[in-house]
C-alpha cells in the first residue's frame, strides 16, 4: 500500500526573513515526489471548536482577531497575519489526519506540526497552536483511543505539551532534549531527559533506548513522535552533536519499538534550523524514508 503523507503547500506561511524557514516543507514535499512510495493528502484546517479542547477561549479569540499584544507576539516570535493563523490551523488539522491514518494503518506522518511550545493560554517559540495536544484531545473525545504517549525528540524541551498534560494519567509525555537551551521554564513531563551540551549520537541513543522502555510500559494505544531535526550538530538553535546517521538511528529506534509492540505511531517533524536548509530537509526526508522502511517490515 502506498503511504500518504499529510501535506499542504499552505504550510509555507509568509513570515518574512526568519530562522524558521517554512519553505522547508515545500522543499521536503518536492524531494519526496521523486519517491514512488509517497503520495500526498491535503488536510482541512482544524475546527476552532477542536482547538478549544486545548486552548482557552480568550487565547483563541485573540488569535482569531489579531489582538495579541506586543509581549504575546514577542513570546510567539512570529508575526500575526490571517495567513499565519491559517497555516497553523492547517498543520494542526494535518496532525489530526495523520493520527487517524496511524490508527487505521499503523503509521501516519504529517510533513509539518510538532508545535510543542504552545500552551493552553499562549503561544511560544514559533508555536501558535499545540497540534499534538489538539489531536489527542479530539480523538479521546471521539473515543478512538484513551491512552496516548508523546515521544518528543526535538532538541528543545516540550514545555507546552508537558504543561497541558500535567497530571493527566491518560497521556505519557517523554521529552529528551538539551537541558541548557530554550525554554527556560521546563514544566515536568512524565519523563524528562535533559542532556548536557555537546551530547553525541552514541550517548543520545543509549538514553533514548532506555526511555522507550518506559514509553512502551505505559501501554499507549497510539504514540505521537516529534522527530525534530534540531539535535543535528550544525543546527543554529541546538547544541547537541548528533550526526545525520545518528538521527536516522533515532528514528529507527522509536518507530521500530512501536511497530514491534503493535502501537500505531504518528510522526510530526517539529524543529530544524540547520545552517544549510538542505541539511534540515535531508534529515526530515530521512525520517520519512525510515517510516517507509518500517512499513515494509510490518
């Protein structure tokens, strides 16, 4: 069966000159068109009522009407525009659709998403809406599943996700990240692994393998995987020292552990800010190719 990647050209929001180069989504989709294994399906924007399962009424009102104040925009680190809001609603809808694919076929992938710094009442760090939390809440409400796990392998701590699910025994949150990096405020996840600066691939993978034991022991009915490209050694916003091969092995560990345990897994691509954008795209492409490889073993 041909895998469908969830993607829309409208993921590429116009945000001006920015370290978050949204054109990476377009470049990745173009690279994947050369692969016979991949076709694309375009999501619908997530409903506002679904966003309200996670985000506060006041925050949604401010986002919809463009009345975020200067401090809120400074925390978000993005400009506000109708196009930006539409892009993030689309990517949230993309994660929800990819999760539905995962439940049906065992694997799902959104070529965007993974916006783990968004809190219930505000956005941070390039993250307007927390697409992971929204997808979990929507599908829990629909009784598609009860128990979910988040495996966050972005270089930055998943602070918004941790706070949203704090005290919720139906969701296990793992964040494996560079400790001395953004964000300063790191609410407690179910399991946090704060790595020292310069951690190499070998040490990272050892910690990840041990962490996946805890994830599987939780017995989730679905796993949301944030496959950030920013643990890469040449990332401008990261300080770890993983190679491209190390990142590919990271993907293999997470995906194979879920496959071996018959747990559906949905992958989002999260961060990536390499000095050369083509490196970021190559890392994301490698993640998607590993999904193909895992499907072939299913």
